[in-house]
């Protein structure tokens, strides 16, 4: 269900006190349809060639839904993202993977981790990514922030350099931390810019520099639309003061994190403001999310409840991500969507908006038999589905469930996987959770005691789980 913050919609409050001619009725009805959110979105996405929308996909690093005013927080200052939500659409049920690389690979490829996740910090070179798809659709592409997909120098030798570089992954321009080398991400950062590592000195700050590069990319004259994947560096640990912090020597991790969230929001606001400055805001979709839950050292308060950061956990604290979509003139202001969204949905969504919808989906009835498929199959099939209908306010084809396969270190860890809907969650080991009433997942329900909605949900999820891949991969066997 997607609904408005507002109590009434003037466009929908039309009454007729007098009879009018049938032609006049038809004319008024047609005009009304022309100005509905659905019609505006169709016009924006279907207009021929040169008017394809620009797309900016922003993903913060280690910050859960509990850290945003748009979700009810009074602890954190996020005015720019809150404004995006107020003037656009906020999603209540967006789910990531529990930590960074698994989420990034899922987003980049539109596939469950079981199909292509092979090592931490590595994106297999044979994967077709969101960058490739957008280049094929006629977009100029850029990525900034955090990469962590190549296997940098500080990782085990067996994985070092075994992943993909930004240019190999479909990005024309990049400004990234942690490609082949580590270095600092914040003060005096080491950044990889279009193939060359650059060590910054003086009063330089990584999040500012990466935002600068994306703003410069936006402003570059071109007849092509652009796709930006801004995988932000911030607010991941170490929790250090920002250039805006009142105390530049603060050692208070909690306070520093709160300052980092505010700075993250400021950088998002800079991209939004740049779109307005260039006069392209009405033809630019901006989406904001986070790659996983907040770091475990951080405590947050939300609606009277204390939430410890859940990064690395498969609970809501580790996997429930913020998601806001902003597109003035196309997405009606003040919308709230309660439908499910998964990180594998971003790729088909942006491809859909580019006028090249990915209609060839994996046949779920065959999924369990296809866990060791070839790279050729990876190139033509995805697990995600477009959320463009949700942006229109249409929910008839919305997801019934999302699936998470989680095995961050395949060479040494055992996988955990689960399937869930908005309320119920079924793990591979049989644990069945009522997330609404047990958000910390401390009291699994007994299958024998299930009745009514709980029993029906269990049966539906169990049947779907049988169709899903439960055997992952390891990079070691590809060497």
C-alpha cells in the first residue's frame, strides 16, 4: 500500500452538482488523468530518446532507518533527506543485506548473493552490473564514494585484485575510496580517481571531495542523460569529527557519529541543490538508501525505543534500510509506501526508467536447480523487479516476499538465509518470527501452535523458500 501523508487530495475531491454534457465530462476526466502521478511518471519515462530522466542513486555507509527524521528520529539532524521524503516518497519496508559488500553486489547486479557472491570485497569480473546496463541504455555513468569490490591491498592475497575495477564495471568516471589501496577515507583521504590513486593533504575531507566530483559530473554539458551511483563513504567507523563538528578533537564516538550523519545529509543536499541549480530537478530521480544497519557501537532512540546498531545481524536492525525517492513534478509529495523493496530491485528500476525494462526474469520454479549456473545466465537474468509501479502509486504487482542469502566469508562461514514478508520471517533452520511483535527475534513461534494469519503466512513463505537458491559460491573454486 502506498498512501499520502495528507488527509485529502484536491485532485481526487471532485463533486458534480449539475449535469453536464457527456463530452465535457470526458474532457474533464481526460485532463484529470493527465495530471495524476501515474500519468506524469509515464510521460517522463516514455518520452522519446533525448528526455530520458537523469538518475542519482545514493547509498550511505552503515546507517539504519532509525537515524532519520523522516522515520521519526528526533536524535539526528537530517533535514535534506527529510525534505526529500516530504516532497517525494518514503518507503517503510526496504531491505538490504546485513553488511556492505553483500549489499553492494546485490544492488550492482540485481541478483541474490547465492548466485554470484564469492568473496568479501570482491565483485566477480564476469558480472554484468548496473553501470553496464545504463551505458547500454545511452547514459553517461559515474560512481563515487566507496568501492570495496576489487580486493584491495589489505585483504588476503587469495582475494587481492580478483574483483572488478570501476571502469570494467560500466562507469565512465569514478572518484572512490578503497579500490586497490586502502588509505584514509575521511581526513586527508586516498582516493582512486579515473584509474589513478591520489593522496590528498591539508584540510581535505573524503565525503566532501567525492560529492564535489559528482557535482562536477552533473554539471558537465552533454546531450546524454546521466546515471550516478553515489556510494557514500560516510558515516561508517571510525567515528571521527567532521569539518562541521564543534569539537574537532572529540573522542565521543556517539556524538561524532551523530555529526557524521548530519554531514552525510549535507552532502545529499548538495546533489539535490545542484539538480535545482542546473534546472534539471524535474527530470531527475534521486533515491537515497543505506547499505546495512548502523554500527553496533551506536545507540539510537526512535519512538520511545532504544535501538542498538545491528550491522552484521539479520534482524531489522541490520537489514531494514531507509529509502526515499524524490522526483519533483513526477512523484506526488508526501507519499508513504508500505510495500516491500529489496536491494536487487534497484537495477531493474533504473533500467526501466531508462526505457529498457528487463522483462526476462528467472523462473522461480527452477531456481533451486540453478545455483551453479554459468556467467552467460548472469548476463540475461535478474532476481529483482522494478519499483517504478510503486513510484506511480500502483501496488497490484508488488512483492509478496523478499529473500536474503547471507554468507559474507564463503571460504569459512556457513550461510544463513531467510524469506520474509512485511510481518513474518522464516529462516532456513525453521525459526519463524513475528517481526511486528518480536523485532529482536528472541521468541520464535512453534509451527505446531500456528493459527490463522500466522499459519497461512508460514505456509506461503515455506512454499516460496523451496524455490530459492540455498547453495552459494566461493571465489576459491574459480581459481
